[in-house]
C-alpha cells in the first residue's frame, strides 16, 4: 500500500469549477481520523475507531436519487419512482452551485477505483467537504499503489458536499438533499446529506448501468465467499438480512460483502475494497470477524458511546441503521485479489417478519427467477414511522434503488448465468420463527449458519421426496433434516402450534407477493410466473 504521508502529487480542482480551494490530496486514514477529531466532527472510540454522526440523514434517501435524462440514458433507464429523471440543464446549474460552494474551502480529494478485475476497473476521483467522508472513500473503494497514482486519470468524479442545501423550487430537487448521476459527464453529485452510503451506492448505481449495457456483465447486490476447494457462494439480500454476517465465515475466504460483478468470462469480482456492516446488536460471540474489524482506521456511524468510549451496540436512539466501514483486509480470511470462480450455490436471504417462510428451501429455476425479481424482505414495527405490524417489502433484484435498468434485464442475465453454471439456488429466512414479529423469535444465527454450511458441505442430501417436503403454500422444497438444526425448526408451520393462524398469515404474504409481481408480469415468461406462491382469497 502506498505511504500517503509521503505522497507529493498535487491536484488542481479548477477543471471541475472548484476555485482556490485548499486541496488535501490522498491523506492517510490516520491523518483524516485526526483532522475529523480536531474539527469536532468525530470522536475516538475505545477501540481506536472514529465515531461520527452523519446528521439529519442516517440512511439513504431513495426519493431524492436522480439520473440525468440524456441521449445515453433516455431509452435505456427504467424511469419511475426509483429512477427519477433530472434535466441536463438543471444538473449543470446545480453542479455550478455546488462547486461554487466548495470553492475557497478546504476540501479532501482521493483517487481510487472500483472493480477488482483489471478488465473492468473504473478509476474514481472523490472530492469531499468532510475529512471522514474521504476516509470512508479510502475504506470502501479499492486503493491504488503509489505508482498507479502517479499516472492516475479519473473516469468518474464523485463530489460530496453535505453542507450544501439545495433550493427545491429553483434547483428541481424534491428537498434540500440529493444524489444525482450524470452518465454523460460521468459525475455523481451528492449534497445536503452526510450519510456516507450515498457515496458508495452512487458508484454502484453507475456500474449497474455500465456493466450490463457495455460489458456484458451482471452487477449484483450480494456478498460472496469461496471455500478451500475454490467453490464460490453468493448471498443476495437487502439490508438487515445477513449478507455481511453470513459471508464473513472463518472457514471460507471473503470475496466481498455487498457489490459484485459476474462476468462473461465466468468469474465473480468485488466492486469494492472494504465492508460496510450494520452493527445493531453486534457481539464478539456472534459476529467476531466484524467485531474485531472495529479498530483504528474503521469508521463507526451514528452509534452511542459511554463516557469511556465503549459502544452500546443495542442503543438505537439515533437510528436502527448503525454502521461501521473498514478496509476489507481488516478481515483476516480474505481472497486476494477479490475474484472468484463461477458460483456453485446462490442464497437469497430474506428477513421474513411474518414468520411463515421456511428457514431454508431449495428453489427451482423458475422459482429462483421469480424470487430474484421480487426481492422480498419485511419491515418490522418501529423501524419506520407508522409501521406498527410487519409489512412486506419488495426490492427487485434485491437492490431496486440501485438498478437503473428494468429488473427483467438483470433477471434475464442471472437466469442465463445460473443455467450455464448449473447453480443451486436456496431461499434462506433469517427472520422470524414460531410466529410473526412480536410473537415469535428471530431465527438463531447458529441455525442459519448450520443450514448454509450443510449446503456448502453437501450435507442436505439429494433432492428427493425422502429428503425434502414441498411447502403447500409457497411450493418450495424444504429439507426434512439438517445437521445442527432441530427438525421442528425446519418446518415453520410446526413452530407456530396454530395451523389456522399460520396458514392465514402465509396466504396473506403470498397475496402480497402476487400483488407486487403484477408490475413485472408483462415482462416475465409463463414459466417465471409459475415460480410464485399460490393465490388465495379470504
């Protein structure tokens, strides 16, 4: 790794419209850590990590994410309430306002890149108002060597100005915060929010357009790891379903925890150089890899510290979305470089708060396509204003907010890749058992790990009637036995002890699936439509 304390290259920002700025280029994590503390923008936790508060926004704001509608995007982007169009003229004016705002200020600049595979490498220059935002970019993107930096030419620019507040009436935004992608100018413009996740998700969204349109490569919102024999496993899932936790396995090498590409050459590569893990209820016992990564160089977001700097991981007074970012090499067991072979197993993770989905089930190809397009998880009471009971939540391709193209495009690519690779696909419920949220309990992590290990070790047996039971509502194949898991846990109906209540709730969820899928029916084949659960009317 380059010694950035000794790095002497200088960067001028006038070419971007940022004038007379005091440019702090390629500072080390230690320098950025100390500057954040000196400015009163963070404190040091007892572990040595930097703890910051991201301010008004503690998560992404999907309704304030825009894409400039131009000749590149006009006929390709799936426009709607996920991909909201923004005019090129409005972008130009807003961009000039942001660069004027950053002029004459101290700004932090970092050159980095995305995509571990050299054939897909994307050079990125990140310009930030805050030092800790720049440290986040160091943690999350891939880090060039000093030799690479000397000849570095950025392809995309990220400009991050949390202190700049837009005027919606004048600027065309919904409110004062915004995250806008311009594929012609190759700029991700972020303002009015300090939530660092907008930085990485901006580049992820850009790659989700670039890779399938120009590179014949499937972008995926997933984690991935590899076994001792080189077998790759992929974990799709929305926030809170266990992507980061389950991929950080001491017996398997981590490829990455969130964003990957599946190439036409049949390899899996990580987009990132770091991990961004939720730390709600984190413990050394249950998630030692993540817990031990919280050390100098890591950034904790929106956590509560006691007077001695110890983190209270159970405290959600700021947000449920407490986070830590750290370079991937803070995890001991990683794959270098972050590139694996074709996967043998794919896991779709869902936190079913209704408690009706089996803890693990095997999917047919049509079911796999259906569940990928659906991208189901659930919201639980208390996570959002007005949510008083479990609510189904669907995010196409397990990452709709970051997918500029129609979900059918990604599903078509995934189905083709799965068929060619002969992949086994599994639906894993990391949510509730024994009843819905408020009645049942969260599935024990040790059981989920045991089920996934059984798949990876080949211990779930052949797909036969003797080994599997077809679920009467969802039509998926649930194993009758699994090493390390009580047999009763494998049958969600059994854990309820109330058949009528179970089936009533199960059909309530199936109807939600089918209602959500209506918007995709015109693009889905009859085979995929048959992969869904039964219809039921009370």
